[in-house]
C-alpha cells in the first residue's frame, strides 16, 4: 500500500510541475508561443505648411514614413509646428518618450541647438534636414546643394550678361528666403562666382512668401526713381514662389519707367513656374530643389532603426533648368517623383 501511495504522489507531483511550467511559458510568450517585441519609434519633426514647398514636403515625408513603417515594422510620430519654441517642446516630448531616432527639419537651427544636443546626449540618433544647426554635429545632415545653387546662379549670370559686363556694371535685385542657413549658403555661393560687376543694389527678406515678394517688388517699382528702375537688368530669388511674386509685380506695373529686366532666377523647378517659361518675355532659370528630397532624410531615419551606420553629410545635387532643357526636365525622375502625390 505504501508503495502504491508513493507512486500516486510522484505522479501527481510530475503533473503539477509540467502544468506550472506551461503557464510560465504562456505568460512570457503569449498564446501563440511568440515573444511580443516593442516596436521601434521614429520621430519626425518639421515646420508646418507656411508655403507651398513645405506643404509638398510634408506630404512626401508622411508618405515615405508610412510606407517604410509598414514594410519594416516600426512606428513613427509625425509632428509639425508654427515656430521654434513649439518645435523645441516637441523635441523635449520625443526625448522624454525615449524614441529610437529623430528626423528634424529646424525652423531655425540656432534656436533648436539646445534640444538637438539634448537628443544626442540621450543617445537618440538625430538626422537634421535642410537647415543647418551651427556649432553642432548631429548623427547626419541631409540637404540640397545650397552653395552649389548659388554658385551656378552666379555662373549663369556671368554667361548671360557676358557682353553687358564688358561695358560695365549690371545691377541686380536679390530676394532672399529667410534668416536661416539656407539663404546664406545660396547668397555666399552666388557671391563666390558672380562677376564683380554684377552688383546687388538691394536685398529683400521674403520669408519664402509669394505675396510678400510681390509687395516688396511693387514698393520698389512705385517708390524708386524711373532712372534707377531702368538700370535693373536681373532679379535673383531663392525660391520659385518668390519668383512668381516678383513676376506678378512686374506684369502689373504701369508706371513711367521702362523696365529693362532681362532675367529672373528661382529655386525649386516647380510645375507652375516651368509652365510660364515660354509665355513670359523675361527669361527665367531655376534650380531643382524638390520637396521629395525629404524622403531621403526619412529613409536615413529608418536605416538607423535597422542598425545601419550613416555618413555624416548627404548633399543632394541640383539641376539647372531654363528654356533650353525645360521639356527634358519634365520627363526626368526628379520631376516625376515630385508630382507622384498630390
């Protein structure tokens, strides 16, 4: 009898041991036996759509983030803001949430330096897009070739006004974007290559706004002496929307001066501008700077999540577009990708 009781006790103990072991496994791995891993999170921080270029960029960034998240299995938080202080708060939130990487398009680099450094100090890889943060080294930077755009603009004017420059100065108006590093790089590039007789007589800060550029050009035309207006032969702008504002003012002008503006430059190579190349009497040249370039920065953010090592700097080259190659450009991948989403 004692032997039978011992066998029964041993069998019961074995059953209880197996049963407890099965519950422990199920609690750790779930009903299917598969471990549940926490998904990595990519933060994307951008200015809001204050003008068309940013609006297009936001659409491309969101489309790229969504596609990569679905294919690679991570989550993303997409944040936009109207000013630097709000953007700083968004960065603080992402740092506190311990996201796994951040893509940052700063309003103004200098105002974001502190929180950008806080992200790096927290061990969060940071990819900075478009606008540099001075005296700061992120994980990687991605930008268009702003200096190259300025240099190419200077060289284009040198060639276009080659004969005029033999006889003296060619006077130019300049319409800048804002006070970030982008306009400064483009201006510096222009000054490095432009003939010394290409004289900028006045500069305007447009905040990338077509309407503001139009008002500034109208004010110049309506308040300057006719002889001073007639000396202007070119207008260089740092954005296609700004260029259109300048053209709006020129086409509406009915004052006493005879306009002698031969050439206007832009940046972006957007459809609305390209479609005017054959219609406008004034020659135009623009430099491709697509809103779809932001996809590159989002892709690098995904690469970081996947454990890839990034280079320190990625420069996206530009393409010069004027009447001679505008139709070919409209068939290029740069143009097609830009207008692949609406």
